[in-house]
């Protein structure tokens, strides 16, 4: 699946269950329920976007929240069968645009230190490392650090 075969759809409160199901499919070790998704993405500070394939089936999502001039990607995921086709990049760009529209000048996210594919994507999208949180993510065999990444949205 390539990104041109995907369309982005703003997710409102009615789609919180879809976003929660995508999050659970992408991150079964740390599932979020529909109520949590609805609370975190509620306007005016939060938002979510769903990526839909040509059959209008959801294949990815991004959730973000803005506080003052800082925004954070709370979660982003693409189903395995849709990975490596540009869907993740489209979702990152949607988070950048949505955060900027809400007045943010910087966008932050956390990525597992061992998730090289995601780190490569974020770097290509203009993010850079600003910190590290040891033992942040659970793994079956222990814990792994999170890298804290930032992208400036104000042209700086």
C-alpha cells in the first residue's frame, strides 16, 4: 500500500472507538480504551486523524494534543500490512499541520530507542533528539528507553 492510495480523515468523538482499536492493534502491550482516546483527543486542544485505504478501511492513526505553544504526538501507528508505504509520513505531516493550526510552535514525541524504523521516519520529518527517558517502554524481556524528539514548527 502506498500513501497515494490512502486518504486522511479527521477523527471526531464518534471515531474514538476506531482510533482505540487501531492503537490496540498497533500496540497490544499498552492498549488505550475508547474513553481515554476520546478524552485525550477532545477539542479544542486535542485531535486525531485516521488513515483509510481505498476500501475505506482504517490502516493507521495519529493522536496529538496542544498545550500553549507545545504540541505532542500522543500516539501514532500504522497496521503492519500498511507499513513502509508512506502512511506514517502522511500521519506525521497531519500532526504537524494540526498542531500548527492550533498555535503550537514545537511538536514533541517519544519513540522507543529500539524502534529504528520509527526513528528514521521522524528524523526524515525534521525531528531531532532532545532527551532520553530510561526504562520508559515495557518489553516482554524488560524495559527500553524512550527518546524524546522535537520538531520546530515556527521555522526555527
